C-alpha cells in the first residue's frame, strides 16, 4: 500500500471522533424521543439494496450511487436515502398492516461525491414516514413533529419553508408548454435558489414581455400568509388554485399546532427528488450554509412498489444539526478516574465497580501507564487517586 494512502479516506468519507460521536448520540436520542412521543415506531433497513428497485426509485442521480456486484451478478447500491427502502418494506412486509402507518428511522445513507467540495458521501438521517394518510392533517403532523423534534434537540432558531410542487409545475406548464428547455433551466435556478440567474435568463429569453413579467412575479411569492392572497393573481389554472388551497389549509392546521411562527411560505420551492407530488418543505438554521432538513408528500412512490397508498415524511441531517447547534469540540468531562498502583489495584477495582453501579462513567488506570499524571487528571470530571495517602475524591 502506498504510504500516502495509509491515512487517507475515500472521497467524502469522515471519521467521527469520540466527542462528536457522543454529541451525535445525544442529539439522536432527543430527536427520536420526540418522534416516539407522536406514536411513531422505529425501524431499520439494509445498507445494501438492489439497484433495480430502491436504487432507481430513490430519485438519486446515477453518478451519486455507490454500486457493487453480489456473487450472483446483481447490481447493488448502498442506500442513498431512507424513504425508498421504507416504501419497499411498507409495500411488502407491512402491506397488510392497518393504515395509516407511522414509521421512523435513524441511520447512515450514502451519496458519492465527484469532487472534493466538503460534501459528505456518508451522513446520518433521522426521520419519519406517515404512510396511508393523504390529508392536510397528515402533512401538518409531520411538519409539527419536525418543529418539535428540532426544538427538543436544543435548536431555538430555525425556519421551515413550505411550498407545493404542483404550483410551480402547473404555473410553468401554463406559460411555457409541456416541453421547454427554458422550463428546465428556470427550474434549476429555483432549485439552487439562484434568483439572480433566474431573472437574467428570463430577461434575455425570446419570450413575450407579458410572459416574462409573469415569470418574474413568481419570485415575489415568498413570505407569510399574505402570499396566499397575492398568489391568486398568478394562479393561472385549476391546478395552481388547488395547490394554493392545500397550502392555506396546511397553514391553518399548523396554526392550531402552534408552530406557525417557524413557518415561511415559498411558492418557488421545488426539489431535486422527483417523487415529491404535493406539499414539500425545507428547514434552515442561522449560520448553516446548507439544508438542515427537508421532506414532503410523495404519492407516486408507493404505487411504484405496487402499493396504492400516499405518504409524507421528513428527514433531518444529523451532522448538520450539530453544526447548527454550534457544538464545539472539548474534552469529555463526564468521566471519573480511579488511579491505582500494585498495592491498591484490588481496592480501586471495588471502588470503580461501586461508582459504575451509581451510573457514573469510570475508568480504572494503573499509575505506571500514565505519562503525565496532572494532565491525565485534568481531562477527568473527578478522580480517585489511591496512590495518594487517603485515596480521596478530587474534582
């Protein structure tokens, strides 16, 4: 093995050192506690799935899939998301279970990176899937649960932006037709939140002036409840009106949940995940330069697995949540150290066992293996040094 590869990791992979591992565990437990309180049940799926099923249904670009062959020659993928695998399970092993199903998960997903841009290829998601509920009440439940989960994790400042994929698609279809290169370009700008690029390409297009003005006006459809009133002038067809009405109903229910102060309306919102069919949403936090969480309604994914059911859900990016919480690396000060020598090992062992029974994290260490005793004690919350006279507890 070349020396330079000895300490390197595959592109996009990261090591999780002890402190951050502990912080991830704590955040994960807080999130799942909130999710379980809403009556959801945790489950897990394999890391490996068939490319022909979950790989294609996941809506993840082919170049981002980690692929490998099994011994029978089947192409497998490391799961790129959790929604498609859970849809597979719901349509097979849980198809006879009474709906609605409330399922939850936590675990790693894998999406290959083509260049080193700081984006992880492996990251952990915590999320939910509400299967078999096609109402606005179902959409509101998962958004309210998302808000409660983030709050319980310790995050105070965040915003959940809600939109409707049906509004954007119907609006563009009415103005630009079924197939249009301009549509694809403008949708890419909206997905990337590149509103400057959107304006420039609209202005430079050969479209009629009236069409240009209509396209530019959609960028103003962001804010609070006032968006619903303003959008009436843009709702050019029945599909647009239906999307706005669904958003209004959703907002009304979110008010009943008491979470509307965290909600922002954005009729420009779209997703790169092509299985979303209705309400969709994204979560952001201050000083976080990437998406914290996202989700929405997907009513065509389960039928792809031969189950006629609608669903909605969310996923929280756990590592980004830690970043939003501004967790800073520091020494673990929750441990108690019991320091012994040859003569006091048996006595120290008994002390360590007694402290562990009290629920403390205790390490037993022979003094001969400690290079610097003072530095060793500094990294501990407390220490019991049996090598000193009295063997007392030192904080």
